[in-house]
C-alpha cells in the first residue's frame, strides 16, 4: 500500500471507530437519563392519566393484618385503557419471593390476566395465571372486581360475573409489598386512566360486588359493610399534587415521582432467569429479533477495531484484544443501564454483543473483504497524479517528436 493510500486508510479506520462507538453508545443508553414521569390529574373527574412511562408507587409496603397470609382477598379497580392493543402491566405488588416477578394485573389487548409468582415443591419459580377476553373496549371505562379464596378466583366486570378460575387462587399474600400502578416492578408501562382502587382481605359476595360497583360509579367511593375494613381505598379525588391518599392508612399513600423509575431494576440479570419461560415464549418473533439485533449491532465493533489493531496499530494478538474490547464495551453499557429505568441490564446482552464482535473480526479477515477494502481506498484516492516537472518533460518530449515528424 502506497504512502497516500495508507494515510487515507488510517484516517478512514480511525473515523469509523469513533463513529461506531458513538452509534453503539446512543443505541445502548438513549435517552441517557430518567425521563419525566408522564402522570397528570384528570380535569373533570377523579382520577389519574398515565402516559407512556408514567407510574405511581406506594410510599410503604402492605403487610397482612392476619397471621394467615393464605386467606381470601379482593381487588377493585376502576380504569379506562388508552388503547386496546399490545400488552402491559396495570398493577403490581412486589411482595412475592422474587420482587422482579410480582403479582400482576395485566392488559392483553382487549383481554386481562391475573398472574402470580410462587415456588413449587422442587424450588422452581412458576407463574400461574389466567386470562379473560373481551374485558376492555375502545374509549370505555371498566370496573373490575377480582375476589378470591385459595381455591378459586372470581372476576366481575361492572358488577357482573365474568369468569371463574379454580386453578389460580389469589391469596392475601399476593396483596403485600409495595403497590405499583401503570407498571410492573420492571419497565412494563401501561397507558390509560385509573379512577378508583381498593384492596380487601376478605372475599366479597356477588351482592357486595354489585353494591360496591353502584357506589363507586355513583358516589366515587365503596359502600363498606359494617365490620368490612379494607387494606386500602384510593379515591383519586385530590386533583393536584404528587400524592394519592390511602383513606385507610397514610403509610401506604401513592406517590407520583417527578421522574419515571422502576422499583426493582436488574443488574446483569442472568440469562437463565431472563429466559426461564414456557416453550411458546420462544415462538415469538420479537424474542429472536431482539437477540439478532444485539448480535448485529456489535458486528461493526469487531470489524472496525480489527482493522485498527491489525493494520493501523499493527498490534500483536489483535483477535483476542478486539473480542475483549467488545466484551468490556458491552459490560460498560450494561452497567450504565442499571441507572436508566428505560433500559434493562442483562447478561444475555453481554453474550450476544461479544458474539457480534467476534463475527465482525471473522468478517474483516476474509480475503474478499480485504480486496474490496483495498479497491475502495484506491478509488477514494483517484488515479495517480504526476508532478509538474514530469508534466513539463512530457510536454517537451511531445513537442520534439512533433517537430521531428514535420521535418
């Protein structure tokens, strides 16, 4: 490679390294900060509107009032989803053994699911859940009552029986820990409006369910029977400020933080935990798309830094040095993601990013790629230029030859 070609090649490789680092940093860490918490009070009625990445969380944790945490319980929530597509978490309680796998009330398009987390006899975490279709409709509010004993869970919609499950029994232990609205304990944002919420350590009868529904929708509060002491009642009638008061116990008031956050961010979440899912989980295109993008995103890292260390710096053992560089770059990004609520730090990304770096190294070392790079550099430089002296000499020679021809 000529001197000029080498200078052009060196400058191109160095610029490419800087560009690739910048793109990888933006892709891995954007928006570089915790965004504003998108929650606001409704103007003409009681309630909060949760935008994308908006959440509220209880200031304290709920604890069972009785020694038997296997007892009955009831959850009432009055809500209006902003959309009836996609899936996200409406409500979470982090009192389970694994706080990153909480009790969840989730929206699945027009359907709704109740999901628990428990450990079976072999010590393996499982997620029993059941789903009800046709719960939500575009632009309509729904009053959901989930009342349960250990053996059975019953769901009412607007005071009317909708479904019963004998396989998934919600218990009072599920309604413990800190309460999260419009999100899970990890990043799983739900958008919509919540106008009322109440938690009980009793199982309501169908008559009581209908009575509560009529009371909530007419006077915006539950009609409590004598001796019926709920764990929490949130009326959402403050209309301003950053606190939703629990009418029963101020220790569990809901707080609306200024910036969006998740309750339990993961740091290098292990792959075997992140992907401990049922077999149908692996049939989702989004799973393979995510893995493929993490690999493809680091192929340029391996390619340009292999070019730098092998041709510009001409360092020994360039291959392991570049693969190690890709690993350390990924580790730095995953560490910083721990501080960003919109990102999830996981070991899977470390593995896929390092694999992508290794593939970039292999790609650079291909003979056809080397030939193509040499051709590109040569074309950038253009045809070789002759000096002024050489041009004058050529012109004089052409003039002499012309005179000789004429003679």
